[in-house]
């Protein structure tokens, strides 16, 4: 349990550092300025050549291989890691990418969006690996009729199902154009949000059951972490909804009409995800209130019990105080004559026990216990 909590703290801390260290160009920099991130992953090129009856994949391709493949048929070039700015700039020249588009690709921290340039559109989306919100990274997609280029921040993604579908003989994804491949990539990226939300939902249910039974202090920290994760997902999904809506607009002409219905289905997935995120956020907020109310109720019960115990002992303390005064009964009959009673001590204890029992019975009858 301690190791798991440590991993969660480390993941959360690294997520905060990554958000806080989003790269920006210096003030006054000209448009298209590229900023090199010293922590960026090494750049590798994963080339997939798409033919009618098969695909050819090169995991670590060179620039010359990419240039040759780009001249002959359809390709999907997956650029992993953004450390090699020169390589990315050369790819931009090869595929005619706008300098502003390259700036948005390299300078991560962009909100999900779609930008339309003269020769190509640029689609930016945030991707998770399906296991941790701390895995969030920016994925930039550039495409035309024959080429699809994806740019990722680091190795590891959720796009293996797309690659598997490309390798299948009967897969429709290979027989359709680049826009359909872009749809498949976007749909897979959004589908990876669902396992994350399912995990968060299960955790919220466990916290709810535990708070209802016995609230613990660490539940507050977990609820705050969940709310922060949901906020990260919300910031990724709301602009993604606008991006998908723009892709389906016929007047922009970004995708063929036969792909629009599929893209609308992905838009519906985004709306469903937004609803789930909002529902989880409301539940997390409600659990925070439930925790505070439970703690307050338990404290009130303790205070009430202590108050009743103190109330029972008030008359007993009064009697012991009266009988504890030092008077001499032989001086006057008014000086504590009870102290000469033969059974005075057990009689005093019996009186105090009777008073305590009557008070406790009264509290029980009033249902204060």
C-alpha cells in the first residue's frame, strides 16, 4: 500500500512538473520559432507503407527511406520524440508543412484543435495510454490525400489496434483514404479515455463505501487527486469536441463525405466521455461533502457522549464536594451530622449510583444515547 501511494505521489508530481514546464517561445519571438526541449525523447521514425494487398512497416526508418516512400503511394509516418528539431524541420520541408504548424508540433502544450493551412490541416489531440492520467501527451496529426504524419512526445501509445487493423487482409482501413486512417487514429485515442474513467469510477465507488462505513483521512487526498485528474481530462475533451465538430463541417472540406459519418461517431464518443467526466466530478465533489459531513457527525456524536457523561458526573461531583468539606459534627448539630452515620459511606455511594442511573435512563428515554 505504501509503495502504491509513493508511485501515485511520484506520478502526480511528474504530471505537475510537466504541466508547469510547458514550453513557450521567448517574448517577442517571430512566428514559427522552434524551442528545443532538453527533456524531449529521442526522435525515431516509424514508417508504414500502405498498399492495396499488404503493408510494409519499418520501425526505425531513415529520412531517405521516408523520402523515397513518400513519392510512391500512401504512407503513415509516426514520428516519436521531438528532440531532433532539424529532422522535424526536414520532414516539414519534404511534406510541405507550414512553419506555424511545425511550431505547434514541436512546442507542446497546445490545446486540442484543428488548423487549416494552405496545403494541409493540422489536428492536435491529447492522448493517454489508458492506464494513468499522468501519461498525457500531445499528438499532432498532419494529413493529405496520400500521407498521414503523426508526431508524439515519447514512445508508447494506444495506437497498436490501428496498426493491427492495417495489417489485416480484410481490413477496410487499408482500402480507404488517409482521412479514414486519421479517423481511426482519433477514435482509438478517444477510446483510451474509457478505461481511465472506468478505473476512476471504480475507485470512487470504493471510496464511497469506505466513507459510508468508516471515513479515513487519506480519502481526502485521493479525492483531490481524482478531481485533479478529471480536470485534466476535461481540459483535453472540451476542445477535442470542438476539433471533431470542425472536422465534420462540410464547408471546410477537410474529410470526404463518406468519412463524415465515422467522424461524427467519434464526436459522439467525445460527448459521452464529457458526460462521464462531469458525472465523476460531481460524484467526487459529493464524496468530499459526504466525508466532511461524516467526520462532523462522528465528532458531534463523540461530543454528545462526552457531554452526557459529564452531565451525569456533575451532581456526583457536587455531592462529593459537599461531603468532602471538613466540619466538626461535635461542635454543632448543623456541622455535617451525616458523617456520624454508621452506613454513611455505602449510603452515599448508593445515592450517587442511583442519581447516575436515573440520569442515564432519562438520556436513553430521550434517545440521546
